[in-house]
């Protein structure tokens, strides 16, 4: 007797792959598709291309520094409404004495994300506001309520950061966060996409 409406094995495999790829990054739409783009970006670009992209990020990205001025440098593209970005934020606390982190706000979830990013950028205590926002995300999965109107200049900065992130690799447009570009003290550039726990992050950054 034949069993009707049974999914082909190939289809089941694709569904499982899509589910796996959706578990470590925030996207505004279909997670599996964007995660595939990120993996292509992180794994296929040459060391020379990575170095060139890192140089561009250092020149054009605008964010807040939360590190100790260590020779290891990391730029993290994040959305204030992204729970995976919040997870990565907490993981980085364990290596802040070894890495100088710059958090670059972008908007992949729309106007409210852009507004929160702008508020963080122009705050008198940007690291403090960001920390409070990420703690709110951890506790309630909701960002801080915005109590001030961000300036057009700050909103424009978030827009520029977002455009920069999308343009880093034309062959694989990046639209998922968090996305980290890391340059070690020895000059090696790594691309890390998605959230990692503290142990995995330390391993990815090749830290003692």
C-alpha cells in the first residue's frame, strides 16, 4: 500500500537545514535565506578581501567603544531589537579586557530599531544606555522604551551604518545580525556571524 502526501527525503533535509541555519542570527524576514548569505560571506572571502573590508569598516562605521583599548579590535554590527545581539553582548563581557569592541548600530527591524540605535549613539553615556537596553532584552525580550527624540544626524548615522553593512560583500548581501569583524593583534581578520556563547567566542577569536 502506498502512503500518499509523504514529503520526499530531499525536502525533509532542506527543511532541517533551514531550521538549523535560523538559530543564531536575527533577520527581518526569512532567517534561513539570510543566514545562508552570511555563511557565504564569512567563509568564502579571501584574507586579502577581509583585510580590505576591515579597513573600510574602520574608516566608515560609527559606533560606541566598550573595550579596554586592547590591540585586538572587533567591530560588531547589531540591531537594538535583536535578541541574538543581546546574547553576544553578554558573551563579550568575558573578553573585554582582551578585545577593544566597537558596537555599530544598524536597523534591520525598521524605524524603531533606527531610533533606538540613534539614541544610543548620541547619549551622554552610550555604553550605559546600550547595557540597559541589552539587559531589558534579556529580561523581557523587549528593548528600552525611547524617552527622547533622536536627532536627524544620529538617525542618518544609523542609516549609513546599515548601508555599509549591506555593501560589505556585494556577492552576499548581509542583512542578518550580529555580524562581527575582528582583527587580532597579529593582523589576522576573522568574520563571525551570529551569536556565540562566551567559550565559543573566545575560541573563535583565538584568545588564550
